[in-house]
C-alpha cells in the first residue's frame, strides 16, 4: 500500500514538472510577462534574480549562507547538503510584480503575475544530495515610441519593441565534507550547479512615416531573433563554526567562472508599405543576394565572486550579510560586428557590486503558540553598476539600484514543510533619465516529504 502511494506521488509530481517545462519550452521564454520594461532591451534582458524567490526577497537578497531542509537554494549549491536523509523536497514559487516607470514629466504603471520557479532536492547518500530545477534567468518585454520629423518635415515614429526571455534548467549537487554525522558541530559543505540556458529574444526597430507618397517614403523594419542555448557552471562553499553553546558563525563563498560563448542570430531588414492594415514587403536590405540571414554573436559570463557571513543565536535569531563582485552585471552580449543591424548600443559594461543585509527572528518549532513558530525576516540591498548607459555628449550614466524586503515563513505539518511569503520594493535609475520603482509579492511552498522511509510492520 505504501509503495503504491509513493509511486502515485512520483507520477503526480513528474506530470506537474513536465507540464511547466513544456509550456515554457513552447513559448521560448520563461513566462509571458506583461510589464513594459525599457531596461530589458539591453543584453539578455531584465533579470530579477535572486528576488524571484520569496525567501530571498524577505531577507533583502541574502542567499549565500542560507540553507534549509525544506526549501531549495540554487544560489549556493553547497546548501543542498542540509537536505535530510529519507526526505524529498519540492519547492515552487509564484510572484506578482507591480512596476512604475517615471521620468521628469510622465509615469506608467504595469502589473503582472508569474510562476517563478520549480525546484526539487533529495539525498543520494548521507554525504551527497542532489537538486533539479527550472527558473527564469531574464525576460525581454518593452515597447516605446519616439516621434520626430523627417528631412521634408514629415512625421516619423520610431518604434522600439522586444519580447522573449531566457530560462535556466539546472542540476545541482551538494556534498557534506565535514560534520555529516554531527549537525551541532563544525559543518563544511561544497557543491556545484550545471546550468542549461535557453530562450529566444526578439527585438525590432520600426520607422513609420506618416507621408502617403511611397515613391519617397517607405516604412522600414530592422528585426533580429537571438537564440540562446548555452551551458554554464557555478560553485559554492558553506562553513559553520559553533561559538560556545549559544552561537554559530557561518561563512560562504560562491564562484561563477568567466566564460565566452556563442549565440545564434537571425536578422532581417526590409522596407514595406501598408494597405488596408496589411503589410506588404517591398525590398529586402539584409540579407542581400547571396548572404545568409543567420550569423553568430558573442555571449560572455563574467567571473563573479560571492561572499557571505552570518551569525546565529541558537533558535532565536540570525543576521546575515552578502557581497557580490563582478566586472559587469549579467551576461555581456556583443553582436557580430560584420552585421550590427541595430547600430552602436548605448549599453556600457562596468564594475558591478551588490550588497545585502538581512535579519531573521527564528521561529521555535516546539512552541505551543503558532505565532511563535513563525519565522520573521527583514532586509535590504544596494547594487552599483546594474546598468551603465551612454547619454548625451558621449558621457556615461551609471544606474544603481536599492531595495528592501520583509516576509514570514509559515510552518506546516510540524515544521517539515513551509510557506514563504515575501514582499519587496526596489528602485533603479533617476527621474531625469528613467526610474523604475517595483513592488513584488511572492509566495512559495516548500514541501518536505518522507518518501524514502522503509516501513516496518510488527
């Protein structure tokens, strides 16, 4: 009977995971985001990591030293080592984002909800735990219109638009090097993630002339599809040291090796006329006769270092700090210089650093009051060099981001499973250029089931 229930659980879980993976794969993106984000027109788009996880949002972005037996933390693969023997962890998150774009004269509000991630983890041996997951890396969704005048005084609308995104599938492994048999003593864990990134980014620039004379004025469009299919690796360490009877000191290190990769591009530049709402192509500018519309561009992952420190007072409280350093933020995309159909990009890559500080009031799982079993979290972050854009007079503007968050972890089933709720706010840029203010509300369910227990009958 117990064996049949276990098989049923596996079948239901696999059907859920496959349905989500299939829907993401068919869309070619991580999710159909409905928020207009002009910042997503650069690089691989806008990335909300690690704030796509409510537990990270609640702590202000602290992720390197955190490790829980009923949730999955892919931002430091060493954390998988705390998964209990005979347990199966299933962690899924949802989020709603409300974003306002502002400049000196206008503002725009958008909101959208998304399935954030699906992860699972389970033990292979007492010292080796593994994890699988799918989560968004970035998304592209923007549309903006800039009116101007042509050479003969005619009105010209330049339309910038894009959609798509990149999703990450990962397989992680965590290893208990020291302390597997003594959870209260010194702990040393190591781990790695093998990541497969895939997705399609579609970007276009359209010139729309208001003039009716098609002998002199033809609308035109530059469109490019970028196909991402690449593998990356990242590594992590976590160390815990008891300080007397009441305190534990934690330290963490994460590394993302620098890597240069190639991506496939497919471009088309053409003129067209509009008749009764339908577009009719007139001339193809690129590719010319004998040329191919497909070519290769470059994608570079920077060497990224993450450092974390934490101090825990038994089951009372925890304070943690993260610092991240890299030569630039995110992946650097460089279009093939022999094509470059969009011209020179205003994006400039410069040093990037992120700092996060979080505090938790830990719940007592043995308390008689449910309110005392809840864990409360609060934190904040600051990131410099999130974006650097070339503006007028060839000067460069660095856009920094700051934000804060708070949340609760609600225990279920005597503490083996948990519901995390996180609320976050972030602000990027300035109103004299463009500022993005965003509120995020996320909820995740971390289910920890005893699936590998060998039943004994008298």
